């Protein structure tokens, strides 16, 4: 997916430069290429089942994606101690794997200027603040990727352009199509998470999964007790990155959809 996405990154940069020149023809062409490329990413993601069994992923692969942050329920309240020898060392906590660590996915968000809110309540005063989790995940990217995202953030001007009275509805529609493609990708991701994490978590391991006596950190830390409206405790699945799995993914998907702009009128 990262390799496929790299094929249209230059179109994204070209689009930003075209916006600065008000080059409508190039803007349309680039947005259409980005939309097509994003749908290609979704089709690739949907093929995960061809070579990866959900039970194998959940029980044999996912444990290696678990981090050392938020692992109190797995017996690691302080994370992992990094022993430097001679009595020296320090406790460290690092997040596990997360889709938000993908430089490509964050790049699409930045380009489309998707606003991921700091809280789930978009009526709150904090809605204008960036989501700290998204910023935190950049620390796990290669340094050059992180720097590139920061530079694109400074260049990104697409929302301002879409708000101009002189911008045609055709261009706005092309932008909305790109947003829809990213929403589609996030919908597919939610379905993958449901199939590969939610469903296996609710049933015993399949017969072909070797039973292990060792602690599965990803499983041990994946459920967090929460008080429901009735006062009874219920459990919410957590991703290896530390978020409430499905609520976080759905909110991120909905925030992406909110980036669409009005047309006509």
C-alpha cells in the first residue's frame, strides 16, 4: 500500500503548486489521480484475506504489534525497563502499531486538510485543537517522513482555495470525490479491524491455531473496563496503538467525511 501510494504523492504536490497558480486544469487532473489512487489503496487492503488468516493475525502476529504504553492490565504499569548495565537504565513506554503511524495516510489527511479533533465532542471548545494522538504517532515515523509532513502542512492551501467564490463547482466536486475516496478507505479499514480483531476476540482460537502458554500482550491489554449508563462495567477493545478501537476509527472516518465542501447555492 505504501508503495502504491507513492505513485501519486507527486500529483499531490503538483496540485498544491497548481492551486497557488490557480491552474484549474492541473488541479482537476491531480485531484482525479489522487482519488483513483486512494481507491486503489482500498482495493489492495480488501485483499488482505488472500494471504492472511484472521485467526493467525490475531493470535500469532498481533502480539508482536503490542507496545509497552498503557500496558498496566498486562502487568507492565511502567512500561519496559531498558537495562544499560551497571545498575543504570530507565523505564520507557512506547505505543504499539497504529494506522496513524502511516506517513501516507497522514499525508492524505494533511493534503485534504481533514480536521481530526482533540476530543470526540465536536461541539466542545477544543474542536479547533489538533488530535494529540495523531501528532504523537508521527514520532514513530522515519524522521524524513515526519519533516516532509510538516513541510506539506505549511504548503497545504486546498481548503482556502475551495472556499473562494471564484472556485468552480467542478473543482469542489473533484475535491469532494477525493474526500469520499479516503472515507471509503477508512470504511474498509473498519471492516478489516472487525474481521481481524473484533470477531477473533469474541471466540476461542480456531483448531489450527497453536495454543501457547505465554502471555499475549496485545490480547491482555486490548480490553479496558468502562462504566456503562447502567453503572455496570463493560469492556471496550483497544488497538495496539492505545485507542478505543472501533469508536476511534469511526470518529476518524466521520471527521474525514466532514471535510467535504458545499457545492452550488
